[in-house]
């Protein structure tokens, strides 16, 4: 793959697709700038070479959340709220265009001097973005001499700014940014070159969200640890009572099939053996630690118990490659975060002992950051849906567009 290191950007405008889809508080202060910081190395490479930068990104889904009068809520979804923070991070004033394809934005990009940075307004203010419209992509392409995609989090979307725009640049004038290249390289390392034993740790609420990744991992992993709400569908499939725990009854047969296929392939499915149960979905609920074989009616599992933690830790300790996608419980609530934290610590310890660990998916990343362990694992992915689709075996259009 061609990366930004393959190109000298002196006197060139680089049109960079970044992922600045960051969270804000009610006063429009950025509450997590991880995605912005992740794009800085690529931006600074272009500037250091003596080029200029035009940045484009989406923010939220403004056309899906229109105001009552049917208009776009521009104040809520504008990228203008990012300008000041980005200027501070880059240590230079960032110019802002209040549209991404109008005449003013084109004039601003045409007049950019080397060393200057222009941020275009939210690409999703235009219907052509999510539709992958050819004409809209062509208008975006006018903003650059070179196209760089550094937005892995959107690489699974065949949108105008992530995929279609690449058609307007020759192979020599389009490339992966540092973040995109690192994401693809680390994901491929796990998918294609995993050192054994390979353990995948899957959590979250629903089996239905992870069906394809589980099926693909049955051909790759030695162990698949399943925690979180999705575990109770498997436990119920084995014939046990799970009380009021989250269960997808329409996926019981699928869970049985997955367990059978795993056994046939010699893949070990590791399920929690005990749970912290609660009488309601609340941090202040009454709780008990019980064996998973027969939970109480009216109670629900919200975290894994001590016995499960010990079992999971033993498997992780013996692993040489680890993929973690999804929490073990409702870690956002302090009383139900212990299982997720224990797994995060175990992964960090295994990494220290030489294992390669990849953490991906919004909740897993939030957890690893919450417990201040992001620098203790091998790689933390910025791509939620993109990473999931990668491990489902799907082709990512934003990646193939650059090959």
C-alpha cells in the first residue's frame, strides 16, 4: 500500500479525509479528541514537506436528525466547533469554509499557501455524501492535488469523500495516511498472521451484532471468550435459566449451531460461569454473585463474577494474539465494571509478556481508556464498524479505493 511517506508534498495541496466525528458537551466543547490527535501525524507530514492541507470530515448524521421545520441543525453538526482546538493542536490558525463544495470553499482552497490548513464544513450536509454521488465527489476532488484517506472509522462506507473521490486521482496521487495504514496493518496482522494461541474476546449486548465476526473467527481463533449481555443467549441455549438477563430468543438456535461448529473445528468457546446479578438495571440495584446455571427469576446479569474472571484471565495469559471487541458487563456503571476492568488488565499483562493485542470497537476503546491502559496494549483501533466488518471478512471500500 502507498502511504504518505511515498510522496513529497512540497507545493502540493493534500485533500485529506479525516475522521473528526468527535463527541461534544452541551456547550460544544470537545469531550474526547482522540480522533483529532490521531490525524495529526499525517497532517504534519504534509506541512513539514512544504505543502498545504484541505481537511474534510463528517460529523454525526445531520440529514437523519433534522429540526422540526425540516431544516438541518447546522449549529449542532457544524465542524466549526473544532477549529479552535485543531488550531491549538497544529500551532497555526486553521481556516474554515462554511461549505465543502461551494464557490467560496473552492476559492479558499485554490488560494491556500504552503503551510496553511483549511477545514471544510461537514460533508454530510449534502445528500451526495452518503449516496456516494459521483458529481459531489468530483467537486470535492477539486480541493486537492493529492488525496489521502486517514479515516479508517469510515472506511466501510462507500461514501463520496471516503471512496468515490479517489477515482479522480491517479494511483501516484492517492495514498493511505499514517492512521489508516496502521489500522489496516494491525488488523491484517491479527486476521492473517496471528501467532498462536489466538484468543478473541467478544462482548456487548447482542449476538446479532457479532454473528458474522464469530463465524469468521471460528476459522481463525483458538479460543473465543464471550461475555457481556450476548453471553446469556449462549447460556440459555445450553438449557439454563438466565432470569431476566438480556437474551435474544430468536438467536438460540444460532447459538447452538455456533457452539457445535466450534466444537467440530476444535475452537474453545469460553462462557462465563458466574455473574453479578441485579434486581434492576441501575448502579444502585441490589446485587448478588450467583452461578450461571440457575439464575433467579426477576434478576439480570450485569457483569461477570469472580470465577469467570479467573477463567478468562487464565485463557488470556496463555495467548500470543488477542483481539478484544466488546465489554464484559455494564462497565459504565461503577458497580458492574469489575469484569471489563479485569479483562483489560489481563490483556495488558499478556501484552507485557509478549502477546500482540488489538483492542477495537467503541465500548472496548472507551473501557481501555477509562482504566488508563491504552498504552499497555499493542494497538487501539479508532474504527468501530470498520474494524468489525474487517474481521467479518468483508471488503472495505475506503481501503480498496486506494489500492
